């Protein structure tokens, strides 16, 4: 009887505890406040949306698909006016971008009931997100959300979703162990620059599928407050990933090793946006960064025409540092370099186990080989697909600067207010040139904004047999992963073709080994995994996984 009473007591205790969690969660959910702004629509200008061929206009604002394939948007006015104009001009692009993003979520969470749970979780997680985002940007995001589809209201209202997507970008950065990000950037000036002025290059390797990167958006802002600026992103992203303002200040963001966020804070792209809109020097940029608590650890490479150099703001959830180079070059991959983070446990682990130091060293090599660097040489560096000393480490290797996943690649010459933006595929297409001095001097210009005479030609790699191998590899890797996931074998010729398409890449052999482990013969699985271990492996944990597979195989546990 005593045991029964104890069991009954334990069951009641568990039920009470679960009930308490549900009550607390419900209270937190019901009291969540994303601080949705109120827009007086009567006070907004009564513009009509006009569409003609590739051009759309909404009052003084316009959106055009350039002949380069890039979308170019010009916005002006106060936050509400900018947001509403953004939404009106890009309504179909907003829907497409959200559809692609939600499709990625649905691959993980196929059930509508789970999507509703996701909404519950997101509101709990980001219940105070609005407190950390300046009203100016919340208003702009709300203005955009007025044009969003109601198709995804199971995840949240249009405003909640657009706000959360900015936070999702940070969570993606926190998940860099899953290779959503692996950005590389650099700056050169003085003797290392072809004309002695500052030059910056960067690859933004944020990857959530090729479809997500299909509609790249180059936005030119003339805000009612702050500096005019240009940034590169996608429809709905009001934050800044790569950008330059009218004073010649540039901002690019690079993920660092971070813990998974546990509560809301300022999304890093919106911090970069505030810097770009309101700073003209490195000191001013650093002062803005010091004001905000952020979701995750991040490096912000700041270039400044006024200072004639670049520096890196290294920011974690609880520390911040300004790293300045003692030479005429600065390199930023995905680890910290300042004394402030020298003994940081996560940063030391990142340096010891990730591909970031390797890419840093490779970028250092390439800069040495290309001094003095101009825009054309910068493009060739950002497109480089080889490992240290030019070794073939396989296509798409994360140790290479060009991993064939870049959402975009950008080159800046701040003193001249020139910027080059890559076109598809990845950073292999031509780099389209923009002159911000000319663009911001003509507020109502709806013609093509790029300058053909300054564009950098597409990579000749696109015409090579190796490029075709790359496409074959990407296609067949997807087929083999699908085959393994669905336990549906492929013909042997397909697997052989897959291996031949990218034989120097460790993952080619790892995936082939996984395939043979499932479908046989077992000796081929062992042979493939052993071959994988002879290749250049980006992360220590990936090597450990392979070694464990072989060990288990030897022990008969696999």
C-alpha cells in the first residue's frame, strides 16, 4: 500500500508540474508583445502601383529587374512610407521568398498542427523581440507585412512572421555547425591596394537552397533620417547583410561560434542596418554596436572611406571588442582575433575544430599572390575554389573560399562609392557595378542603375568541363541522399557517376559509403569511408563521425 501511495504521489506531482508549465507557458504566450506599430494610412501618400515590363513604380519608389537578373529597388521617405512602398512593389517576391522558406520548414515539420505548435514556440521564444528592435525598423517591417500573404498565418500574423524571419537569420548563424554559413571577407588599403584606397571583398555564404537565392535584391535607400545607403539581400529583409552608405562606410557580417539563442535580442542584420544608416566612421559604428544586445556571436567588418581602412567589431551575447589590423590588410572568416576573445572557450574551440582558420590562411595566401589588389583581382580571389597552395580539395569544400553556395558576393571601393554585386550562379556570373554617387544624385531615376563599362566579366570556369561535373555532383548528391532517406536503391552506374563527378571531396566518399552501408556490399562502404578519411575534411567533428563509423563496422555494431 505504501508503494502505491508513493506512485500515486509521484504521478500527481508530475501532473501538477506539467500543469504549471502549461499555465506559465500560456500566460507567457498570451502576454507576448511584438510591439506591432500603428500606421495611420490616411497620412500616407496616395500612390498607385504602376507596372510596365520589367519596371514597377509606386510614387517616387521603383523596382526593376535589371538585365543582369538582379532586382534593383529604390525607396525613400519615412519608415512607414518605405515599408508600404517595399510591400507594394515586391508583393510577388515577398510571397515567393516566404514560400521557399516555409517549404524548407515543411520538409522538417510537414504537419499543420506542428506548424501551429511552431507558432506557439516562436511567440514564446521571441515574445519580447519588439523591445529590442528600434521603432523605425518595426514600422518599416510592419509596412512591408501589409502586402504579405495570409497563406502562412498558421505560423503567425504577417507582422509576426516578418519580424521572426529576421530572428531566424540569426538562429541560422547560430547553427553554423550545420553549414548554413561560412562567410569570408577581407579589406586592403595603402600599399596592398591597386590605387592605395580601401577595397573590400566578401562572400556571403548563407545557404537555405538555390531557390532562396534566386531573386537577389539590391536596395537603394534614401531614408528621411540618416545616410542614404545600398544593401544586398532578398525581399522582406530590411536588415543589412552587405552594404555601403553615401559616406563610404561599409558593413558586412560574418558569423562566429555561438550558443543557440535562448531569448530575444537585436537581430544582427538590423544592428548592421542601424550602423549603415547612422554611422560614417569606424568609431561611430562601434558606438552603435555597443548599445545593443544581440542574439548571437558575430563579426562585423566595417570599412570606412573617412578612416581609409577597415576594422572588425567582434560581438558576442555578452562581450564586444574592436579589432584593428597593424598592417594594410584585414581578414575576417568565422573566428575572433582580438585580445578580448583570445581565451574565450567557444572561440578557442572554433579555431581548433572548424574550417575558419584554414580559410583565413588561404585568403592570406591569395592576397599575397595578388598584391596590389584591384576589383578584378578581388573577384578572382572570391571565386577561388582550391585549398591552400592551390591544392584540389574537391568542389564545394567548406575550406575553400568559393563553396558554390554563396547567396551573393560583393566588392566595395568606398572612396569612389563603387560597389560590385555578383550575379548567378553564386559568384561565378558577372559582377555588376553600381556608382552610389551617381545613383543618390538622381532621386527619381528609373533607368538601369548599373554601369556596364565597369562590370567584371563572368568566370571562365562556367565554360569548363569541371563546371559540368559540379552540376552533376550537386544533382546526384541530392538523389543519393533521397535514395538513402527513402531506402530506395539506385543503379550502380549512377553511384559510380556520382563518385567520378567530385572524387577529391571527402563528402563524396562519405555519402557513397553511407549508400553502400545501406544497400551493400559492405566492403564498398568501408572502402569509401576509408578513402574519405584521406581527403581534406573541413571540421574535426566530421572526421570523428567517419572514424566512428569505421570503428563500429569493425566491432560489428553498424
